[in-house]
């Protein structure tokens, strides 16, 4: 492409302006309309600079903005005043709700961040205390996938890419597939992108099946499915096989894969499993209507599987005949379509649960705040459930060990033709307390978490929130790179009165209906098994909660519980075992294997933190004040001493007035601490002056002070928004390191 000198001058100015804007908000705002360049010329320029995908995305977003502008110009003066008043009223309501949170009732976002090398579009918690996450890679090529392991103990990520596609330099493109944990602890991944669509339509589903072994940290390719699947769902069944349904096929015509398939792992736990068709959707196959993308499906305590959206007719019970083929029972339709709504099997008692709740989602237009509850074991229409305070799609709903529910993130749904937008109100977590019928608002997280966001309950009781590739506030030095920053919510149950129970001993494996004994020194009145989550696109395909029956108490803090009666109540596999105090305060969990369908005993169980503390940093295998026993419980592995822990708190309230920024830091071992602080305001970033390194003794804390120059302090005082970033790194004598990044925003 060639341009004359005059055109090059205009282009150069446009590129500078465009790249400056892109660096701040490439994903959210798209490109910029540069004076002197037509839309066609701008499209060509951006295609050369950013690649075809980003150029097409920016063109669509500019078109949406032009459409909004035309709508605005068509309004009368009175209509414009009314629209402005409505927006101002909504902003005031949100500011009122976004009050300073009381940690004892609302919990808190810890202020700790973890940098992830790619967006956590898919995330699965593993029984090795690591999280598998995968997505497209940095840059333009989305016909491949990257996978990583994030270690909860060390805070580090390790690359574990899926197998390479033969004849290419790409890996098999598994993102936008399905994922769930199997009974033997491996992660099963089905489908994905055969060919990624750069035009927004015509996605082609991949027909591949893979398993990931969390102990060897390797992938294995399984037999192919009959056809491709893009946005499928998979569900672990009571017999250890996995049901695979839905998703678009390989045709590129947006056609639903009508096959119902079953993945059966090998009997020995080694070798390859099998994939076979057991039925199909549609009248031609004797099944119900074809399902929506990523349908929600749950195993009830009756053994049946209930479908719960996203389409209103995704309402049926699945079971298998004596011959192993699919059998269906129709259920009353849901009230509406709930695209990208959340759903979960509600916590029940020791006898299990058959009640499923749908939450939020949208039907063509913006998100709704309503919920609906159906009991799959009873006939009758679904009933209205509690209504959210903020309408949400793309939200992730987490069940806590005390029975509370948490709605994390979300967005507007379909607003102005765009489906990835979120507002400041969506940053507030919503809490449904145990036994309550009313959602209430909690504290706001730092980033927006809507489309492509994920959230998982961790063994230490925190909730990790990550993902969303459309938030311009995330730190990106290059707008074509898609990196991620995870943050952590500490729910109110971690701040409940009394000591936190310490789970000193527990079996590594229990059978159905078996009574087993745990050891603890604190007051405990209940226990619960919670299956590790495996989530994408607001659909967690593995999360499940199974409260246990308390059957007896012995001397020396011995308490006996009874395991779930059968695999319908809790499907076989690895669970986090939490003890819960009378005030609702949970222990740090231990991994317990339920059933005997293969797989090694759990490894990597964390030791407990000191009594009365809450985990503001990842729980490490060895914690001061509570050393592991000389002989660990059978099946539990005590890891070598990991990286030092690092707790930090940021005090930035006086930064505008005095120019001083203070950081309180504590480590559990003697370390050398390195720290840098910078602030961004008015389009510029400056580094603050202060002590960049210090030595800390074990279990001692220090406060670092950084200061801005007088000129910068005055500029900050005039700026509407000041962003603060502090990078910390602690290194012990053996060379083990841990890093933390703290961030804050100061608004005028």
C-alpha cells in the first residue's frame, strides 16, 4: 500500500492518535475515527497495523457508535434531558450502594493481584492445588491455544500447552470447548475451534477430545467425537462416565451438533477412553429440541440430569435406559431465554439436592436481575427466586462452604448491539446468605469481569476472579497482547467470630455411606464436600456442594461424619473437605477422594494457617506457628518448603494531599524485599521515590514509604483519576521468591 506525502502526514498523525487511544482501550473502545481518513481507509490502515481481526472488531464498534450517535441526534431536547437525568440517577444509586464495605458482613477484595500470561477464559481447579486455565495466545493468531498452570502456593504460572496440530505450528484450538473434572481427577476437554471465525459468524466446532493429568501435568489425546462442538457442555455422571451435549458442529453454518455422546474412561485409569453416541436431539432422533450454546446441566440426587437453559425450552430430564441409550422426560419450560446467565445446583442437606437456580442472563436485549428455581424431583412450574440488585449476564456464581452464594462480575447483556459491556455497578459482588431470600451488595472488585470471565472457590476459602478480555483498565503495554490479572475475594465467612477450625487429620479417600473421623481442636458443628469448579462462559460444569451428616464426637477433638449415601448425591471424584464452625467460619480444606473409580490419592494438601487469621495471601504447604506433623496422614503429601508468603497492604489516602504512599509488608521467613511504586495520571506515568529494597526478619513487618515530587503532587491534586501500582518481590536465602502487585484508584 502506498500513499502520497500529504496523505502520509495525515496517516502519521492518525496512527499516533489511534495507537495512543488503543494503548488505553483497544478492546473496549475500538479504533478512532481520524479526521481526513474515510472508514474504508481507516480499515486498511488498522488492518496493516493491527491485523484483520482487530481491524474488523474496531470497524464494528465504530459502526455501533455511529448508530448510537444517530439515535441521540434523533431525540428531542426533552428526551435528551430525560436520558441524562436517568443516567445521573443510576450513577447516584450505584455510588450509594458502593459504600465502604464492612468485612464482617461483606468481606473484602484483598488488593492482591496475580499476573496471568493469558486471559483465563477457561479455568479449572485441580486436586494438586493448581488451576488449569487456557485461552487464545497473545497477538493475532487465534487458531491456536495456550494453556497454563497457576500454582496457588507459589503464585507462579507454568506453560502446559495442548498437543500440536499435525502439519502446523499451532496447537489444537481447545478454547470455546467444554471442560469438567473426571472421577480420577483428570480434566476432560471436548471440542473447541476447528477454525476460528474472524467475521463474527460461521464458527466451526472441533471434534477432538483431550484429557489433562494434574499429577504428570501432561495432555493425552482421546478418541474423536463424531462431529465438532463449539460451546458444548459436559457433565460427570454417577457411574464415572461423562455426558457430552450441544455446541455448533464443524460445518461453519451455526448448526447445532444433535448427537448425545458419552466419554467412558479406561477401566485401569491408563490408556485411552471411548466415545460413543447414545442418542440425539430433535424429533428425528426422538429427543427434545436442540439445546442452546453451553447448556446448563446438573446431576440431581435422583440420578437424573436436569437441563436449565440457556433457552427457555432447555427444560428436560436426561437418564439412560437399561441398554445405555438416552432417555428423556419433558419438564415445564423456564420463564425466558437466559443467554449467558448463570445456573447452579443449590446446596441441600446430607440427602443431596434436586433444586436448580437460574440467575440473570438476557433475551435479545439487556440483562435481567431475576432468578428462577426448579425442583427436578417434583412436577410443577419453576418458581421465582431472589432477585439480584444489579441485572447481570456473564456472571459467575460460587457456593461457599457455609452455604452462602456469591455472584461475581457480569455485564449489561446486549446493549446497543454489543454484548461485552459492563458498568461500575457490576464490579460489586452480590451475596445470598444461607437461608436468606434476598441478595445483598458487597464490595467492588478492581476490574470488570463480564464476557470471558471466570471465578473459582479456592481450598483456603477465598474466591479467585479472573478473565474478561474487554476491560481497558487491565495493564497492557501492547494493545495486541491479551494478558490477565486475577484478584481475590475474601468472603465474610472468613471474618466470622471465633477461631478458624484447623483440620488436623482426615482420610484421603472415603467410600459412599462410610463413616470417617477427622481431627480438630476447635468448635465444629458441620462439614461439607465441595467439588472443584471448572468454568467458562458463566457455566461451571463441575461445581457441587455436599453437606455431610455428623454422626458422633469422640475425645481429643475427634468428630465422625458420614460420607454421601451414593453417587447421585455426590458424583465420584475429588472434593475439598471443609469443617465449619458454629459461626460459619470454615477451615482450610483438605482434598478427599470420594468413591473408588481410579486415580491416585490426593497430593499437595495445604497445612492450616495460624488460628484466628484469614488468608490474604496464598496458603503455602508449611506455615509458621503450625508446622506439619512428623508423620502426615496417610495419602497426604507434605511438599518441600515453598516460596515465602508475602502479605501487603496499601495506604494511598494521603497521596494527593501529601504526596506520600505507604505500603505495609510482612513475610513469614527472612527475606530480601524489592519494591517499586508508580502513579499514572493525566496521560503520564511517573515512578515514586523511596526505598527500593529492604531486609525483613521472619514474621516481622515493615512499612515502606514512597513520595512524589512537589510538581507531581500538584498535578495529581488536579487530576480526576490517579492510578497507583506497587510491585513487590520477596526472596529468601534459598532463592525462593514470591511476587505481589498492589493497585488502587483515586478519584476526585
